[in-house]
């Protein structure tokens, strides 16, 4: 669907909650709600989601509700998926609220990271009470009520300034991965030049000394200091290789940042949202 700016957008999961999802939306107001689900949501979780949708529609029949299927037990993929959604909405000029108190702990953590990266507002819904007896979990019509009852307060979480990996460094990791996970310094410099991340690297058909010095200053040394790459072999003929830590950084931040730094033939796939009601 088309993204309209200056809207209030709520991003939430569900888990075993109903009030904790619905009441913050009603209190803060919303122009659109995005419910993050597992890739294949079924069973009791599907019933909880359906009840959340019913409750929201009962209060606001025209409220658009979308579902964003994400692999909720894969932390890197979850951060990347949530980051795409948050970035898309904030870049459109929307105010994005993320409810980190519902769903899995992985969802809460990933949602907080995505909020810090792209300027969303993470909040925690403090409940009034928890239901403890099985007979309390369903209403008289057999509809799920969730494990908690009511919302006492909404607590906006602090949003400290955190230095996330720069796009250029993540782009360099991506190019190194494209080269098979390991490459000579000259090969990586050539790839960076082709991607537009280095300029004027050639002199008499060879990579100049000044280009190699610039590479080490802007890419080589920062990547090695962070233990994202390592050199294998003698200094002159060393192969620069991705480390396991570098691969993890690329897995989380690559889908979010590399597309801003490198023009690729095909755009990165966006998170698919189910059509809004």
C-alpha cells in the first residue's frame, strides 16, 4: 500500500496478549497498525492475533491493520526486517511507536534496536494485573483475553545515541563477501572503486600507493580494529578475510545499510506486508 507521511504508526507483536496490544493503540491513537507475526503463524497464536484485530476494528472500524510475517526466532533477520519497516515509515515522515512489551523477548530486543537505529519511539506497557487461572483466559463467548488484564501505564524507553556501523564499512564487508569472503587488498580496493566508495585509485594502470594508504585509513584499519576482517598470510600478499564477527555484522546491518551505499542491479527485497483491512 502507499505510504502516507505524518501518520501515527504502531508496530507490535502479539504473543499471548490482547489488552497489552490493543489499549496502547487506543490510548496513543493510530492511523495504521502493523502486527509482526511469525512466518507461519498458527494455532493459539493465530487466535490471539484474530482477537486483537477484532478488538481494534470494534473501536475503529476503518483502522488499517497490516501483518508483517518475519522469522521471529532469528534475531539478525528480525532486526533487519523490523529495521526495514521502521525506516520506511520514518523516512515517509511518520511517527512510529513500537510496543516492546509483547511477543517474544527476541522481538522486544530487536524492536528496541530498530527503534534506536531509525528514530522510532519504543514503549513498555505496564499491566494492571495478570490472569492466573485457566478459566480467566476466555470470555463468555470463548474468545481469548490474554494473560494480562488492563494497562496501568505506558513507559517510553530512553533513546540514547548509539554509534551503529557506518554504511561504508558495512558496504566494504558486503563487497568482501561478494569476493568469496576473502580477497587481496588490491581486489577489494578495485571493488570499492567500482562501487563508488573510493576514487582516483589508479596510476599507470596500477593501484597507487596513496590509494592503498587511503584504503587502510578509511577501511582496512577500522575493519581490523573492530575484528570484522583479518589478514591471513604475509603483509605484502595477505588475504583479507571476513571474520565470524564481521559476518554477524553484515547479516544484521547489510540489508539495512548496504542498499544506501551501493547501487546494485536489483533492489533488496522489502518486507512483504499483507494488505490492510
